[in-house]
C-alpha cells in the first residue's frame, strides 16, 4: 500500500486515469484497486493459480518506484492472428499477458525490458508457462521495441475489428 501515491501518479502521467471524475475519485479508485491487488496475490497463491497482477518496478540504486510490471489475463480474438489461424471474427480466448507501464521520466532507460525479462524468466522457469503474450497499439513503438528485446514474435491483427486489438507480441517457452 506504500506505493499508492506513486501508482496513482503513474496512471495520471500515462493518461490512464478517468478524466470524467475528480482527482480525489481517481485516487480512491486506485486505492481500491491496490487493496484488491494485494488480496489477490494472497488468494491466488492459496489456490495455486498464476500470480496475476502487477508488481512495482523500483530503481535499484534509490529504491524509488518507477513503474509496474505484471502477468495479467489477456482476452482477445487471437485466432485472427496469422500464426493462430488468421480467421476473421474469431472467438475470444484467454492467454497469460505480460504488462508493463513506466513513469514518463523513466521510459526508454531499460527498466521495462529488465523487469519484463525477469518476469518472463520466472513465468517460464518457475511457473512452467508455455507461452506469454503482450498487446499494444500500432503506434506504441516503445512497447513494440520492448517486445522485440524480449524476443517476442510481433504479429498484427489483419482485420479492423476489434479496433483495440492491433499488435501482439508472442513468446514461446524455450525461446
């Protein structure tokens, strides 16, 4: 919970806060999310389930919060991607997704790649996952570059729907 203000500031700075509500309401929502996240870690461990959720990324020297990295459920029509069959209008399926977000002042300094790489190693080595995916928009060159540095194969959805399903990075175990 000590990361609440930093998490809140991150979401504001990367434009993920809800502009339709007040700063106070956004902070309240972030607090509820963080409380749920902490409880979620505990409950998933008790159920022997993947450790879904974000973890703080800290600067090694200062210990300061610089962003988030995590494993998240990723639900999308992956069957539309060429290597998944390339079927227009494919039904949605669930995959394990890799997530990262950094404060703007710390972007493009290797933090996302280093944190995501550590999580990938844990996911494949300890959790024995077979595949991890990450999604982003076509114009998010920084995230696509992180995907490439992780060794992900980059695929674009060749169809216009859904409009948010644009680019997927795919990493198989044993890469």
